[in-house]
C-alpha cells in the first residue's frame, strides 16, 4: 500500500484499514491484525531509521515513511497496546532524523492518540516521545504552526499520562513547563496563546493536593532540621512561574499574569510557601511607569488572585501597607483598590485588631505632626485613617470567623456610627452584606454562576452551610437591639439619608431581629410620632413655633423601615397614623404618607386584601385634599391596589379612579405624567 502514489487510493486504503481495526475492537483478532500491520510497515521504518542523521542527502525511504505515518495517524489509536508501543519506539528513532515533514506527521499521530478518550498506551514510551518533541522547540527554529502544535501536544499528552500513571508524569512536568516558557518568548501570537492554554491545562490537571502537600512538608521539615533537600516538583514549577516575570518576557507579561494567577488560585493558602518571590516581583512592577508598563490592570488582577488565595493576613505580611511609615508617601496606597475588590473569606478579627488598631496609632501620629507644624503630613495621615474603613465591606464578604469576631467589631461600629458621619454608609453597607449573604444561604437562594465565581469565592462559600448561616443570623439578631437603637438615633439626627443606607440597614435588621425588639422600637417611634403630630397642630395656630414636619416625615420613614418585623396589630397602628397624614396641610407629610402606604401594600399582600374596602374609601376621601407635590406619589398605592385585586373587582377600582388618571396625564409635573 505504501507504494501507491495516487492520493485518493492511498487515502481510501487508510480508511479501510481503520474500519477493519474498528471491527476487531474487543476481539481476539485485534492483536494478530495489529501485528500484521506493524510487520508490513516495519521495513520502511527500519529502512529510514538506519540512515545517518547528519547526512546531507535525503534519507532513503522518506517518502514511503510519510505514507506509513499517514496510515498510522488513522489506525494507531486502534491498535493493540503491545504493537502501539513498538511503533512509538520507532517514532523516537524517526524524530532523531530532524526531518520537518516526518516530525509533523509524528506529532499529528501522537496528537490523535493522546486525544483518544479511552486509549491506553505505554506511558514510558509516550513520555519519552513527548519530551523529544518538546526538546526540539529549544534546539530548532520553528514556524508558528509548529510551535503551536508543540505547545498543545505535550500538555495534552502529559494530562493523558497523568491519568494513567501519575508518578511517571510528575517527574517531567517541570521540563514541559520550561519548554512552554520558551514558546512564550517566541514572536508568534498563536503559539504564545497555545502555550498559555497549555500552562493552564497542566496546572488545572496536574497540580493537585498531593503535589502541594509534598512541597509543604519538605519546606516545613527543612526549616525544622536545617537540612536542605533538593526542590520538589511543585517548587520547580513555581520557580518557572517566577521566571516569567523576567524582562526577557516583558512583551508577554499580560499572558504571564494570566498563568501566574491560575497558579495562585490552585495553590490557595499554600501560595505563601512557594510564591513569596513572585509576590515581591509583582510588587516591584507597580513602580514601573505607564509608558514602560501597559499591563497595570492585569498586574492588579494577578495580585488580586494572590490576595484571594492566601488571605489578606498573609498577603499583607509579604506586601505590607506600611501605614506606620513616618512619610505618608511611603505608604502602599495602591494596594487599597486591590484589597477592596479581592478580599473575600477573610477574618473579621484581622480588620478589628490589626487594621482598626492602626487607626488609633495614625491619629496619634497626625496630632503629633500637627503640633510639630507639619500640617501637610498631618493631613496626609488623616486621609490614610479614612482609607482603612472602606475595606470593611470586603472583610464582611463571607468572613470565616463571623461567629467569633463580630461581637468585638460591634463596639467599634457603634462608636463610628455615632461619631464618624463620613463612614456611616460604609458601615451600613457592610452590615447589609453580612445579613444578605447569610439569609440567601439559609434560604438556599445563593445561586451564583460558576462562570463568574472566582476560586477564592468558591472556597469562601464552601465554608458556609445553612446551619452556619443560621448561627450567624442568630448572632446578628442578638446584636440588633443595640445596633437598631443607634441606627434609629443616627437617622433621626441626620438631615439627609444619602442613598437610604440607614433605613435599608434598619429594614434588614428588622427582618432578622426578635419580634419583641421590633415591637419596642416601633412603640417608641409611634409615641414620638404622636407627640410630633400634636406639636404640629399647635404650630398651625401659632406664629412663634416652627412646624416639625421634617421630624414627622423621618418618623414615618423609620416606622415603615421596621415593616419586616411588624405584626398585624402594629400594621393597623401604622395605618391609623397614615390616614390623617394623607390629608395633612404639609406637602412633605402627604408625600411621605403615600410612600409609606405604597411600601406596606407592596410588601404585605394579605394586609392589602383585608383592608381593601377601607383603602378604596380612603383614597376617595383624601383626593380633594391631595397636595400638588403629592399627586405623583398617590399614583403608586392606587396602582398597587389595582394590580393585587381580582378581575371582578378591578373594573370597579379602575372606574372609580379613571377620571383621576386622565387628570394626571394633564399635570405640568413630568414625573406625575410618567
């Protein structure tokens, strides 16, 4: 068959041969068939293999061998393991000839074998071949196509060998890593990205707990015994990762960051054992100018992976913020955005003890600098103080020690809520994160897409179960009396509630707090509202007093923020307070009353059904006294009534409000028309 020169005939012969081997799979005929095929082609392989590699002439039988290799590409994965091993040994001989056409066909054939999902082969022979193919990358000049295939084949083959015989594979992985590193230094974009994917595939498939544990144990034993042993496989791999940050690879640093990030993710906490040098080299790159370094975003993402892998405590021990520096310019402020974005699954105690502990020291230093007349440095230090608090929401992102450490943090939060106006939003956001995440896990609604979730996030969430989440919620509920009291007080004392963060936090706490706690706060709020309303009525008849309309509006907002924890009796009390407020002379009170009513109707369907007749009558009665500024807000509860009622009643409700709806379309206020 090898002598046929007509391509279609030869191709058809190869297909027939493949079909025969497919038929023989699982039968006793496969071994003799494989032997026969091997014997027929063996003489061509031997003829070419006996030629001298350094001869200037083309080795005898090269063309026949090309036909043979084309045939093996189709049938080698189907042959018995014994004769496949024989052919693989001949492949090794042929690779030593360094003939590009021969090499290409061998690589194609090996690619098909390694890609076969169930095929087993001699791991020693295949590993020897893969190393020979990989070695040719550093010894011969290759085209982009050849480099691309030489990047893909070793990684695919090593992963296959790893699944068949792990120990055989592990020894050679550092060699393959170094070969892929050389391909990264090439100028061919396709080959570079093939090498990157090969790196990532090998890291995902071959860097496992056993490999990591072996390296960690040796480092620990070496530190204890003071006897240095040779580097383990994982240490060699991490050395290769660090070498990717050399200037020799500066053109592909963005690719290198991608690979190094994956290694951080794979090593997890143990990154600190193997990647200390890499962390320091990454930090040094931050000082490069933007002109010389266009990959700053990728650098920060890589450092973010390191941070998520080893945790902020270890990360900051290797790369400190240097908040204690006398000169504020020496502080690593560039780390703050990375910490804010990538901290997850951290210890709350680290924030409370270490970071908040630094705030006190920095304030003392600021005062000292001010007394010394160094106003510039004093203000710079004050700025650093307020840059620590924005890290709190990240530390509240699935913390590992919430049950043990939240109580210690609570005191600092309460003091800051009372005294630090600028960071109230940060504290409220952090508390909402804690409540929201635990509620979702407890209720089984924590549906995160695996595509968008980082390994650090997966590790953090894996420590949370419905039982753990429930314990955390019980802890937060136990702190609700004091926190709700402070939040309510701060809200009433503030002139504005930017973004509604205070009320949103009160709402979240009301959803988990004990009902007696909510009843007590609600009762005090309504009593205060009653007094404020009485004062407002007196103020209507007096020119010497100012109407406390803002306070009344705030009290209404505060009362409805407790809605998740209110029972039906409390709702009736609130509803009774809303009725006269809808006809109040003050526009701000009417607007607030309609907003409160809307929120009740939106969140309490059963209450809406039970109060339908009262609501319909009320909406008609208060229409003549509706303030111009409140007309837009009046439309919301009316719409909710229509949406939540049965079809039989809906036409009656629509009819009663139809004229009002038409009139609203003619309003000068654009928001009302919309």
